[in-house]
C-alpha cells in the first residue's frame, strides 16, 4: 500500500509521524515537503502557489492513497482531478479542500499563521475554489473532522461530504485542527477501516 502525506500550511512534515507510526510497517509512506516551508530550502521553480501545486503533483508518480491535512487538501483534490491514474483514494483531514469558505463561520488563521511560521507571503493570498469540480472525484474519500475545530468546522466536512459522491464523514469528539497528530490513534482506526473497506485483503 502506498501512502502520500501532505502537510498543512506550516509545511511541518513531522506532523504526520504519530499517524505513520501506527500504520503497518510494510506500507510505503511518503511525506511531501514543500520548498520554503517547514525549514525546507527554496526551490528555483517554486515562486507562487501554482508553482507549489505543480511541484507537489509532480511528486505523485505512482498509484497512492493521499492523506492531506488542512491546506494540503487543495493539493489532494487537485491530484484527484488532474492525475486520476495516480490516485486510489483520498483522506481529507480538517481541510478546506479548495472550497469557498466565505459562507462558513471559520476563524481567520492567516495573520497568526504568518506571525508564527516563516513562510512565503504568497501562500496565504490565493483563493482556490474547486466547489464546482468536486463531483468529478470518483474515488473513495474519507473525511475526518473534529467537533472543536474553529479553523475548519464540521460544517465544512459536511459540505464536502455532500459534494463528493463516494465520501464518508467521521467526526472525532473534542478534535481540534491538529487532530491528525494529537488524536492519531483514532485517526488510524478510521483510516485502517476505510482501507479495508475499499481494498479488501484477498
């Protein structure tokens, strides 16, 4: 089983370590690092959000289950839309998924984010709306949300669940935006049940 993990806006690849440690050792697990984020060096070809998207999608070169946190969900959805032959399933955890969040009661994370992390200014500027394309995703999609997340509240997960045909939504009690790390044990149980359902072992 091949897994590709996409970090959130901080670019912190260590975020995924607790969850990865709970998955079977024989699975292939890759975390894609973002140039200029999370302490990783700049890349000559990554100078704006679209460049970063191209960079991330270029790293997806074999059929994989893509697991994405927060802003990484945009890249996961784009991979499903642009590289369908390389996507077996999506796992979106507390993401925006590239939807218009203006109608949701979400906390504005951008100012605190720029003050906390040393990242390019251009990352918080783009508005990527994929709402009208979500129906084209024909893969199984696992949606995991926390009921105490002000950045991506459950209503966002419910919206995505209604838009993506083959999706299932699970809500983790007291889960905040970092639930994939803090409550990795619960996420792992949901992920393994999802994998067993969509790819039964013969």
